[in-house]
C-alpha cells in the first residue's frame, strides 16, 4: 500500500520539498496551503486562507479522505518585510511578537484542533510539527531573537500538551516537534553567511532527513523536541 502524507503549510521551501520527496516514492501526497496549486501540481492541493474556520475545516476534511499516515505541519515565520529578529529587548515590538505568535503557534494550533478526531483514532499515525532548536529554553545560551524564540518555545509546549491528550486515546500515535536544521530557504537566507557550507542543507536533503525522522519516530517519543537526525533536544 502506498504511503499517504499530508503536508500543512506545503508551499514553504521545506513543505514543497517534502511533497516532492514523497512523490518520488510514489506516495499519495496532500497539501494544504494558502497559496494556489502550482501549474505542475501532481498532488491533492487544498487552498486555505488560514483565516476562515469553515474553509479550514473543509480543507482538512477533504485532505483526510486520503487517509494520511504521516502529517507534517510546516507553518512558521522568522522574519518578513515588517521586522527582522531582535538582537536586543530594546528592539522588541509587541505587535510583531503577536504576529509571530499567530504564525508560529496559533496557526499550527488551529490545524491540530481540526485534526484531533482523526489523530486520536488513526492507528500508528505520525505527526511532525516543524519547530526550531532556538525554541529550546535549556539550550539558549545566546539570547536575542525574542519573538521567534518565544513563539517556538510555545509551539513546543503546544505539541507536548497535544501529545499527552492524544496519547490517552491513541497509544500508537507518535507526535513530535522537529528542528529541521539550517536549510537554504527564504527563512534562513539573511543569516546564511554565518553558517558553515557543510551545515547548510538543500530543501531536498532536509526533506529526506525529515522523512527519515518520520519513519523512525516511535510513540514513546511523543511530545519530544527532536533534532533533524532524530536525537532528542532539551526543552
């Protein structure tokens, strides 16, 4: 039986690469995105504005008709035309902080809520939410990047909470947040000069690594923050 994968936030660099990766493996690929389907689209594509609950629910229900056994949530914003990551608390703008919390926490939470009934019943379901190592409170030795760090730390708690609730209903579910590593995307572009070339991954190589983590993750790891190689990171 072909693997069925759902990618939410699938127009991102990593999200699109995941779709391509599973397509090459002859998997059934479903994508939910605020963007229109590409002209070369070979997948089940559901366009969602992310701001209409009824439309989101409809997109999710139609995507779930493909019975995905692996789900990725790839939504997230580090910077945009309005603001770059803060180097100091003096640069913190609470409006920007709220925007990052919306993109990095509220949007994934919205989809996790819509997926709950399915996730809590589907045997051996794998759910991976793309997070970031900088969201680890324990690992933080540099400071800065207030809005992004705060929102990713909150995302990790969201996934932990969700995994506990789902685990009471479906002990076979594996639900984790994952740090994909530094990848050559628009998100990391302004900061790549500080990354050794050997550490900067292409979107396709990151997608392959995320697929490997998805394949190997086990229910007893639910709630964990995992690194791109599947090792556990501290909260």
